[in-house]
């Protein structure tokens, strides 16, 4: 009987190990995803400026209608 109790005590700390490892892996993946999005311009104003410039370049060359001049106002009021 004493052997069973000792075996249970040794196995008890490993009970939540799988869940903990899963959470750690999930956090690592989420941090990498946030960094990748930030570097690609998802959370920074640099990404917005690039999008505005790309939009203006597209509409200047669009046919049969072309927009030669435009002012874009962003959320903070600048354009």
C-alpha cells in the first residue's frame, strides 16, 4: 500500500504539465504573430501611409476614369 501512495505522489506534479506546455507554446505563437503583424504595418502608422500612397498611385492610373488630385483625411485629421 505504501508503494501505491508513493507512486501517486510522484505522478501528481505531472498532472498539469501538458496543459502548461500547451499554454506556453500558444503564448509563443501569439507573440510571434503580433510581432509579424507589427512589422508588416498592421499596428503602425507607417502601414497607413503606404496604403494611402498605393491608393493614390492606383487611382491616378485608373482608366477610363482617373483621379488626378485627392486629399485623404485619416482618423487623426491629417492627410
